C-alpha cells in the first residue's frame, strides 16, 4: 500500500516539475544568421548554412535595425544578410519556424 501511494505521489509531482521548466529560458538568447531567400508580409526565409528557416515577425513585437539604426521590417530584401534573435522556440515543421524578437540587417 505504501508503494502504491508513493508511486501515485511521484507520478503526480513529476508533470509539475516538468511544466515548471518550460519557458524559463531568457528571451533573446538564441540567434540565427543567414541570407534572406524569400520575403512575404509577415515572414521571410533565411538560409543559414544550408538550413532554411521561416522567420515570423510583427511590428508590435519585433524590432529591426541596420547599422544600429531602427528600420521598418518592410526594408528586409532578398539577399540581405541578417541576424535574428529569438526565444529558442523552434517548430518541427519544414521549414522550421521561429518568431523574431530582433532582426539586424547587415
């Protein structure tokens, strides 16, 4: 009986311990650098060492800079070299997708 209660207790606490670690990574600790290969209204594709990523953004949550000066996200063009910072969450889709926090146009 004690084993059963202990097992139930452990299996009850384990999911809580896992959920406490989700989202605890500080924002902006991750980056992707590469060349813009396609653009659209709210995303663009970046080739980073042969891996293509879809970079999603919006003007409310994403800032863009060029030569350390703020620019509009609409100024991102094909062939631009960019460095994107994001929160580390990457989808398992093809292409993998991230949400940009910042975009630095080189």
